């Protein structure tokens, strides 16, 4: 014991940088620098209890504060028991989570050396892997944006203006509900094959959408595609975490995030062109070749670090995923979206159906929260991770910023097609300023964070600029000129692009490698949740606005005719003498939706203020796995 204490004292005296210090709660044993299979050291429950009582919360950044008695309170008679098998899944889960405590002799003194010797792929292999991840991310992002300019045409073909919200929300519903579960799957199962399976599911959903015979089939296809998409962005960032040193990750994460910006420019243009010149169905068929290239690249060039879950059967690992929690979460989100979709438009807010959905949401979300606390670190959203200050702040920031962005992405095409009278392709061209500025600012922000290290100032700046831009977009009128709608979109998109990637960078800074997949999934969960909620809220506000303003400005026009016409055929069914008044009412209804973006932009700015002052410099996260 004295020899072990001396080694601890020697390591405590070594100069360390933030996050590179020996982590006392790390439960993984690296056997060599070439990523030999990682083994889990089984710690008796008494050891796990020590970790949960307070040590691990800041262990990776405050190792100097760890006291000798806390690390050596176990006598020598207990040391041989470190390799004993645990008898329950709960004990196994405690071992693989951050609350575990390192005990041992030779491994303890070599841990810091192992961290320094971690090797990452480089050269052609890393380049091709990055290309594959970008292709997968681009395919998912394209599916999100290509449909925006096609929706007005789809509503005309299927006579389904009331289903507009579901075309986006059904996709984001499954994406949102399943993302935390996939974070757990990436933790307990092979990252590579989980990622590829998700790509296949996404492609299957695209096929269903392309072959849809009615609005319901299209919504189902969107839900299937969303289920596959739920694993792809978080999986891509997890793969980046296993393949790139932390100091370089902002650039790589910015590259992945920029795919959303690029697809946001290409998507509406491509969607409009395909809708006008071929068929809206090609907006979904086009996903197949992109997805095939992504599958091939990732399958060939991603080499996941070997790992071994000692003492856990496949059944135990499946139980760790918390499928019951995912079921409660999905039920709660469905109930909320139905209430937001129906309230005030399909049914009055005092309707039993609307209130039933709201009560169902409240009940299910309470059950979900209780269940998450009962499962602890084995939960879909582990409370220990979610309550970390930066993680919580970033999740809320990402949620509210996403709400504002999706409101603009889905309803600016309605402004251009219905109010300005452009084609689907024309509306795509007119949204280039917004989406193009997202790309540019996203890459600039990634480079800036890499150089400066600190990301909090970028988050606050992003929220402030986005809020100002959203306020300017709210002022758009029927007669607004090109300079206004171009300039307003540039400002808003620039702010959104700066902030969209930062939550995912921050999560990787404050969490260790073991918690990183779960943290990424939680952050993306809130990002998608914001999008799903905002589309339904904006649709509700827009529909209620039409019902309110059409009788006010065009009393001779039946609002039902405006609904049935859709955005693309509005001028064909409205008498010329009433057209100006109807367009005025339509624009005012859209403006009411844009108010949502202003409100959530301001809230996002406030959330950014609570993020910890941390830097990506000087911290090293080892690419280990559970």
C-alpha cells in the first residue's frame, strides 16, 4: 500500500493541463497504444458507492483536489477482489459509467502515459472517413430541407394543407424520441454497424416516401426515415470523437454541421427544380445514391477502437438501452404534437381531444422523469449527465435555436410561393441568402473556436444576432423589396450558423469519452425536439392566423378555399379583386408564425450565458469506449 500511495503522490505532483490529469474514476484499462481490446475493471459495489458520493463529478479537471484517504480507503485485503465478476446488470452499469473508481497498481501509474500514446487515423483514411460521414450527414440534412419547397405542391396533390405540420413533425418525432436511445446503443454496441444499420433504415423510409400513394403513407415514410436519421448525426460526432483529437474536433464538427447548411442551400433549389420539372417524389428517390456512397465509405474506412464489455451478456446490454424510457418519451412527444397540431385549428382548445392529449403528455413525461431518476446512469437521459451545467445550458440553447431555424426553413418558402408568387424552384433560390450564410458562419465559428479555444462568447453572439435577424424577418410584407428579404435572411442565417454546432463541441469538452456518445445524443435530442415542436406551433399559429385575417381583410372569400388551394395555386382560385386582400391576410398569418422565432432566439441567448467558461485547448479525451 505504501508503494501505491507513493505513486499517487508522484502523479499528483506532475504538472497537468485541463482535462489531461489522471482520472480517478475511469473504469477502462488501456492495454497498449495500439488500442488492444479494452477491458473493464470490475469494482465491488462499495467502490462504486464511493464514486457516486461526490468524487467523479469533477474528477477529470480537479484531480489535484482528490484526497489520499478517498483513494486509499480500501485495505489490501480488498485489492484482489477488483477482478471479480458482478452479479447484476446494475453493478455492471455502475462500472462502465463515469462514477467508477480506478483501483490497481501498474495500470494506475501507466494511465497517463496511455492517454498520451493514443493514436488517431490520419491521411487518406481520415479524409475518406470524413467524406463518408459528410455524405451521410448531407443525406439526412437534405431530406430535412429538400421537402420544404415541395410541401406546397404536395399539399395541392393530396389536398392536405392540414397535414403540413406532420410532414416535418413525423420525421422529427421519431428522430427526437429515439436519439437518446441510440446514444445508449452506441455505448453498449458496435458503433460502426449501428451507424450503418441506421443508414439502411433511413434509406427504407425514403423509399416509402417516394412511393407514397396518399398523405398518410407519406407521413409514415417520414417517420421511418426519421428513425434511421436519429442515429446518424450523433453517430457521426461519436465517430469523430474516436478518430480526431479534441483540439481539432471543432473543425471536423463544423464540417459535419456545414452539411446542414450546404443541404439547406442545395435542398430547396433541388427540391424546387425536381418538383417543377419532374416530380416531388424525386425529392426522396435522390437520397438512395447519396446514402449508398455514405454506406460504402463508412464501412470501408472507419475502424472502431476494439473494446470488450466484460461480464455483460447481450441481454444485459439491451436492458441498458432503456427501451421502456424511449416508449414513454415517444408517447409524450406524440401527445404534445397532437395537442399543438389540433388546438385552435382542427378542434377548439377546450375540446376534450386537445385537453386529453395535453393531460396524456403531462402524465407520460412525469412517468418518464421518475423512471429516469430510478435508473440513474442506466437511463435514456442519465440525470447525472443532464444536470451538468454546460450540458443542460447547451441542450436548452440548441432546442430554442432549432425552434427558430425550423420556423424560418419551413415557412419562408410559403412567403415566397404564396405571397410573392414564385415557383417552388424560385422560392429555393430566394432562401439561399439565409442558408448560405449559415454555411459560412458555421465554418468561421469552427475555425475561430479552434484558434481562440473558448466557445461561450460565440454562443452569446450567435443568439443575439439570430434574434435581431428574426425580428427583421417578422417585418416582411407583401411589398417588401429584394434588398430587405435578402439582407434580413443574411443576418438571421449568420447568427444561426455561428451557434448551431457549439453545443456539440461544448458537450465533448465537459464530458469524458465514456459519456460522450450519450451526451451527444442528448444534445441532438433537444435540437430535434425544438424543431418538431416549432413546426407544430408555427403551423397552429399560421392556421389560426388565416382563420382570423381572411374574414377581416377579405370577407367575401371562404378561408376553406384558401386552405384547399395550397400555396402554389392560390392565385388560380382567388378572384382578382380579392387577391390583394387575401395576400395581405396570408402575409400577416405568416408573420404571426415568425414571432415564435423572435421569442425563442431571445431565450437561447439567455441560455448561452449559463454555459461554463471552458476551452477546447489543453484538454485531451481518450478515444475509449464502453
